[in-house]
C-alpha cells in the first residue's frame, strides 16, 4: 500500500534554491562497490575523475590513492557530512549523486562573483570564480581551546568569523612566533590561509585556516590582495538529506506529493 510523504517534496524543492548547481553527468556515476570490496586502480581513476568534476581534486588521473586523492576524499566527506575519512566507500557514490543534484550550500553574493568562502562547520573552503564554485578544499581551523602565547599569556585558538579581504601575502615560507607557515594569505591581523602537511578531520590550528600544501600551491596564481574572504559557520546539509529521502521513498513505493 502506498503512503504519502509531502514534506520530502518540499525539502527537495527548497534544496534547488539553496545549492549552487553542479555540472556533473549523473549517468557517469558507476554502480556502487559491494561493502566488502576495495577500490581497484580502475575504480580509483573513476573516483578521481568524479572528484575532479566536482572541483575537489586537482591531481593526476592515475589511479593512485596518494595524498592528493586522500585529501580530496576527505573534503568530499566534509561537504556531504559523512564520516571524515580518506577512504572511498560504497555509500559515497550515492552522496555524489546527491551533491551533483543539489549543489554546494554557500551564501549567494551576486556583487562578489570572485571570492573565498570558509565554512567552519564543515571544515572546507570554497573558491568562487565568476559566480560558480570552481574548487573546494579541506581545511583545518582554530581548535577552540586556549594556549600559552609566546610563553607569557594565554591565547585563544579561534578562527574569527566575519567578512574580510586578503591583505598580505608571503610567497614562500614565513617563520613566525608559532613556527614556519607555508605561503600565508593574511585576511585579518595574524590570521591567514596557509599550507599544511596534514589534512585533519577536525579543527586543530591556533586560529589560522590551514589547507593542504599542494592546494595552496594551486591557489598561488588564483588569489589576489583585496579578494573577499567570508568566514562563517555552516550547518548539516538538509538538501542532501532530502535527496536521499526522496530516493528512499521511491524505493519503498511511496508517493511524493
């Protein structure tokens, strides 16, 4: 017997308004792996190609599960609110379909077609060019505790939320009070977007926005002083959840009204 779930349809319609659309051929998404099956080299190539289309992967399409691939998978998991691991799972193909359908959930800023958006909840950073999300990066922000600063007083490991611009850049290593940082782009005071050797699942910095070093290299010619930077706290993706609910309802012979 069929049952009606009207709220699902409402959520899906709302999702189309919230997300920035992605151009991804859903037909190119392969059938999911069995739960116990490990990705083959061919499967990893497919993963890399899909993550590249989504703006998450910038490495070689070579079937190797190296650092760039692992970082891209971590970023994908952060975006879709999945477990923040670096391994591709059989559930991830359905999350690809959902993300491609609803798009990236970032604020609309028609007066700023080129900008950086930092979501502290999901721990990701978006590069927006010409009004479209062209790249997404896993980041690590302030861990939220306190620490001894310069051996004299206690500082807070918080990343400041707000609307900023890039104000200073060092095109190389900068040796500061907390050790060397890679290619920092400062957006307020001593807070910067800079490179890190490790992409962590949770906040872990003293307050800066850390991204993988290879991604900071990639960004070197795409950022500029004066570029807008918006730092905010997002939320779980209700649009992606709605997509899954719609497909679950269809599989259970529900009516969407």
